[in-house]
């Protein structure tokens, strides 16, 4: 049988190339869409987790602010202002390195009699804004413990030292007597830096020799 095809009215089309070209593009578009959809969903869940964490942090910050506010209100009460001022002063000394616990303990060790040791120490301010040390010392000899205030007074780091109370040491501690001693501590002052002398220029004189 003979078929007459007029290519002028019915041009030839390669359907295989058409579907291959557009099918590949469509598949790529589908893959890209799925990837974008996956990224969007993942980002949405991550955003929900971040919002939950932010909400928890805001709650924690609010609770901390409330706690700080209650603490400030407690310290601002008239009966607590002295303690607050003393704490701020002592913290300021420590921050400025004007009070070094290492130096305090070293100075106490220099004047501590034999077989007498420091049990506890508590700093506070007296009426003249001086640093008062409240100490509990113990030892196996009452005479040696009584010698501690005298040694502290002879030191340049302590003054106004006196014994507040004296009582027997607890059984089993190895000591026989305990003393509550108070004294004003004088921190070591840093030596003032002397300005370095300005460099002097040396002038040399040359003698002209005569023939």
C-alpha cells in the first residue's frame, strides 16, 4: 500500500526527543521542588525548637530578675543596709586587689605562736570603716594563745587587737582552749612608683691641639 505524506502540511516531529528533553526538565523541577519542600519543613521544625528555647530562656531570665529584685529589696531594708554596704566594700577591696587573703594569712602565720592555729576568720567593717578581722584560734596552751594578741599588736599589719571570749575546745579536737580574737588589719600599701629621671644628654668637648 502506498502512503502519500505531505511534509509541507504535516512537518515531521521527533516525539522521543521531545519527551526526553521535557521529561528530564520536569524530573529536575520535581526534584528541586522536593528539595525546597524538605528544606522548608526542616527549617520550620528548627524554628519551632528555637522559639521554644527562646521562650524557656525568657522564663529563666524573668525568674532570675525576680530573684535579684527580691534580694535587692531585702538588702535595701534598713536592718540589712549595714551588711549590704560591708559586703559591697569588701567585694570592692577584693576586686581592686587591695585585700589579698594570701597576704592576710601570711601575716597571721608570722605572728602565730607555736601550737596555736587559726580555726576560722570573718572580715567586717567597724564604725570607722576599718577592716576588722574576727578570728577563732585554738591551741593546747592557754599562755601561747594569750601571746597572740600581743604579737599582733607588735606587727605593723594589725592594731586594736583584743580577746572577746575564751572557752574550752570541743572534745576530740586535740586542743584545750579556744579564743575569739578581733583586730584591725592594715593591708600592705604598694610602694609609690617614683618617676624615672629624664635622660640627660652628655656633651663632649673636644680640644683643638695647637701645632
